[in-house]
C-alpha cells in the first residue's frame, strides 16, 4: 500500500507550528480517541509547553477568534477543532513525534521513523539513515509535492 500524507495546514500558537488532535488523527489515519487515550496512558512522557499546549476555555475562545476557520469542515472532511470544544490541546512537532510512537497505524509508524527525535544531535551517520528513510517513503507516496519535499529534505541531510 502506498504511503500518502494528507496536506494538513498547521496552526500557529506562541510562534510555533501546532496541530490539533483532529489534524493528527487525519495524519495518522486513526480516530481522535486513539490519540486521547495514548496521551492519557503516557502523559508522563510529555512536557506541557514543549510537546503540547493546553488551552482552557478563555484561551480557546481567543484562539478561535484569531483562527476563524478552525471550527469549519475543511476540504479533507473534518474540522480541526470541534465548535463545541471547551478546551484544546495543540501539539508541537516534538509532541507529534512522541505521540506517534504510541499509535498503531502504518502512517504513525512511518512518521515516527521519519521525524527526527526532539533535540536530536545531527551526525553524519544518523543523517544518512534519515535520508535513506525519507527516500524510501518518497518512493511509496503518490503525492508529488510531498515526494519532492521528502527528496529535498533527504538531499539537505547529506
């Protein structure tokens, strides 16, 4: 089966790219409940304000005001945030990396193996490993833009 990553536009919070649980579920091809359960079981492995941000009702109201379309169904058939949500978790790149380790789907496993671990020290050896993996994923994907970005990232590592 070919590996396809849907085009998911990140949101921004505190100057960082973030994803909602609904966006991660689309990315991993699973249900948002899977992600919530994995987070609940492994919460000690995550650091607030580094791996994720928690927005309470007031913060979420402000976030919705600056990101008006996040409660609308998009072209992928989901709303990044439920219009009924009273709080929200926003996941950083390191949080997406960590949560992917606990989700049992092919997309989550490939993303876990393709993303660099948070705060990883680059060495020629692990850069070659990552570049090789990115090329393998690029060979499996049907999305031309994603394929090109993977190959570009692989070239940058070498």
